């Protein structure tokens, strides 16, 4: 079973700062997912990556398959980015999740 | 609108009283899965289904049952709920298990 580690577990930053959340996994995969969960809210898929880099608005996700590592970056962070960000890796029977990074962006 | 629905959204019950949480998707997805989310433990897979009449255990299946009689529905059944099943439950669907998963809104279950 894949082991998924995220860091940091908690992150508080000021509005406008550049944010990086990291994810490492133990076994080779076919796809990695970044998910977002707002307080009291549901879970939304942000990215699915199998190689390289993807960008959506102020969010950028990268993956290094050889190093088994992915990063999620948020540029020009805003209080509405405050949420839990979850990394998940895809396997034959579904997803294995990291424990999440709780991000707070202060005005 | 493409969506995954779950019912009920909130449920408080007592130990031993059988309950069912329904999950339905309108995207014709073959893969469906149930997860529970607990503080400090994150999301963990309970059961999944690759297609109609095909179900399999995830990481934490004890105390749960599922069925997949139709492609769109994947109910989660707790035959005799216990307090350690108090949790936030999510259903999800996807064309294949490695692709983007679409999550339901969650069901917050409390077992007294």
C-alpha cells in the first residue's frame, strides 16, 4: 500500500504570500491528485497529474515521478484560499490520501 | 448538472440501530467508492465498486456493507452501528479509479 506524506501539517501565512505544500509517496503511481476542502464543506478536485506541471489560475501543481514528490503552489494567496489541501495517489483500487495540510491565510 | 448526492447529510442515531446512507451519481461512472474522514487520520477508503455487482473492501471495511445493483447507486449500510463509526462519510465516483474523483457533499454521522 502506498504511503503518502504531506508537509507542513499546518500553515499560517499573510495575504499575498507564495505558498508551497509538499507531498511524497512511497510507491510508483499512475496519477496524483490535489484536493481542496473548505471548513464544513465538501471536497473538490483541483488537479490530476501524471507528469510535469499544471496551472489553474493562481494554483500550480508539479510532480517529479523519479523522486516520488509533488508540490502545490499558491501565488498571491488570499483569505479565500484558507482550506485543507489533500494529496492523494491513484492505485488500481482507488485513492490513498495524505492527512492534509491546514492552510490559513490572514488578511 | 453533474453531481454526486448523498442522503442524509446529518444523522444522529443510537448503537445497534441499522441505517443506510445513500449515494447516487448522474455521470454514468463505473467506479464508486466510500470514504470516512476522521481528525488526525484523514480520508480512508471503506469499500469500492468497479462496476455493477462488483464490490471490494478498502482499508477499513469492518462494520460496513455495500451493494451496487445499479450503476448510479452505491448505498453504504451499517447493520449495527457503534460509536467508533461516528465520522464524516464521503461517497465519490469516477470513470476509473485513477482518474479525477467527484465527491458527494458528505454525511456527518453520530452514533450514541
